[in-house]
């Protein structure tokens, strides 16, 4: 296997524990073809990034996996069962945070459990644990408008973790966060991938972000969205974050992806 | 506001205008404008009369029933229109027509339909207030961020829960704004209705005072009504202030 990347061939991808399987997903909006026969598998404990230029349908694909948007054809299997709508085994992190402005941090984080009917004492206990995990202890009784953008997305992430789903779906979660916070977030995300042993599916349009956080990058090409390439950046995550960003291997993968995408840019 | 370094209290302009009124009144320019002090003393006498107290009870009763109907029907209808394309198409045209229609012209028709009694007044209050409440509730529901609804769906909320825990709360600022404007329009409705019917409540009193050129009492009654409308709107505005952070943080 090449140290950097390999051409896409569905049969060659060895999946030990495919938690999520995307099988022949197509999506049409009227006469517009948004996605064409997408086949992908996602393993436990790994972070896969869907990367591509705008209009490639990466967010649409993520929302189809989440069950928020119906596919025109094809099916989504989660833990071996076909799913047609949202389910408790998947949790979604939104680009615009999607926090309830009338609810405190604690209630926002506990909201998934509240909808499940978990008793208040139990859900608050779980929510407090996850608030602490994302470094927001002391902010439990604050309202979203009292928090910075970065802190709001921490609330969104804590809410997704609080329901203890197997699959975490993240839709450009750091794009509304400033640059310093984004780097910190990426490092925190890597730590969470390591300790949580969940399946992460991550959408971004930032090549650097994708290469830095991903075990595997699925490159989508636009109009209609298709899988054009699957890249596995082999990056030593044990190294210091700043060293990784200067590492030749890291920079080579970034360059390779850029070469693959540049003809889509004006 | 400050003037020559002195802080001027909020209601100062009101006092200035009352003084101007007093002076004009004493100049005896026109009988329509009696001095403010005479109006105030007439007002104090007025509120002690049985006719004023009875008229007030009748007026408040019509207003409260009409407003309760306007809110009870207007808010659900607006929410429905905001959520359902079909309902919006069915009712949209009518609501938009009525919100700007000269409703006073309809009151004589209402008198034929509902008689010369309180029912007509209640219906008038309802018709004056309900449309803006519908439109504001609809606008509030329509601008609920789609991602908040997706969020609730992704955590497994059924449509009824989404309506109760997300849509209604997210639209609350607009719903309250609609109710506040509806209340002011309702006050207009109750007075116009009573004046046109002319034999009930404040309408009867207005009719009586203007026919007998009793301008002191006429103005006193008007001021009482203005104060009531401002008080009502002030109360709702306070409630709106408490949830003001919504709008900015959505």
C-alpha cells in the first residue's frame, strides 16, 4: 500500500467492523442529480472525512446517513440494519450549532436524553459529565448567547456525546469557529476519537483540517456527487501537533488532494 | 436626554404638552379644548360615577372576551400557516386582506348580523386584533432555524414534540409582538365598535358627552383609554424584554 494514497476500489477496502454501510445511494432534487451511486463503509473507532468542493453533495450524503434527508435510491445500513429515519445510534453535530437559545447549557446538552424520556436527575448527571469532557464545567447554567462561538460548538458536541450514539456525524462543525479555536478543536477531536471508540463521519471543505484529523478521506467530485478517490493519510498522531503540521508526509497529502481538487476551483 | 447639562426625566415632554394645553385652554380659543386642569378634575369626578363604572365593566368584558378569542384562534392559525404550505395558501390571502382592510366599515354589517349588543363589540375586537396576531405568529414560525428542527428530529422527536419544544418557543418573540400590537388594535376595536353601536359602554358615554358638548368629560374619558392602551402594551413589552435574547441568539 502506498504510504500516502491509493486509487479508489470498493473491493479493496478492508473493513473489519463496518458500523455504517452506504449502499448505492443516489439523490435527485427534481431534475438535478446531487449524488450518484455512492458506496462506502465506515468502521468503528475511525474518523472518515467527506471532502470536496461546494456542490459535491457531502452535507447531503451526511444528512442521508443521519436519516434527515431521504435518498432517492440505495440504502443505509447501521449496525447491520437498514435505516430510513433518524435513530438513537446516530448523533449529529450541526454547522450552526443548533442550540436552543431559551435553554441553559445543561438543558441543551441533556436535550437528546430529555427526548428519549430519561429522568431529569439521570440526564443531568450524564450531561454534566460530558460538559466537563468538553471543558465547559462552570458554564452549566449559562445560556448560549453568553458563550463564544467555540464554546457553543463544544455544547453541540457534548450534546451529541451525551446520547452515547455509536456514530457521530459532524457537519463542518468548526467552520463557524475562529482559527485558534479550530486548531484546538481538531486536537480535542483526535483525543475523543481515541478514547471514545465510536464511528466518526466528518464533513469539511478544509483540506488541511481533513488531513490532520482523518484516518481516511473520501474525496467527492461535484455535479453529480461521486466518490472520486479515497485517501488514507498515514500520519503519526502521537507526534506534537505543531510538528505534524510541518511534517513532510502531512504536507504531501495536502498537496496531493489539492492537485486532485484544483481543477474544480475557478 | 440632557439639556444644558441637566438630566430631563422621561415623562417631561408629557408635562410640557400638558402645560401648553392648559395655557391654550385658558385662552378660551375654542370650546373643544378646555384647560387640562378642568379635564383632570372632570376625570376624577367621572371615575366615581356609576355610569362610568358600569361602562368600564361592560367595555373590559367585551375586550377580554374578544382578545381571548383573537389570541386563542390567531396564534394556532398563524402557527399552522407557518408550518403548512396548504394552510398558508388557503388562509394567506384572506389574512392579508383583512389586516389592512378598513374594519370600521364592517361594524354596521356586524350590527345586522349580531344585533346592537355586546356580541357585536366582541366580534369587532376580535376582527381588529386577530389578523396581526396570525401574521406575526406565522412569521415567527417561518423563521425558526431549520437546523433547530433537524436537531430535534435527529434526536428522535416526533412532530408534536418538535412543535411544543422547539417551534412554539422559538417563535415566542414574534408571537408576543403580535399579541402586543393585537391588544392595541383591540382597544381601538372596542371603542370604535361601541361608538358605532352607540348604546353600550364607553360608546354610550362618548355619544352623550359629545352631543352635550361636555368636553371636560369627553377628554377625560379619552385620556383614560389612552392610558389603558399604553399600560397594556407596556405589560406585554415587559414580557418581551425578558425573552429579548432569543431573537439575537437564534
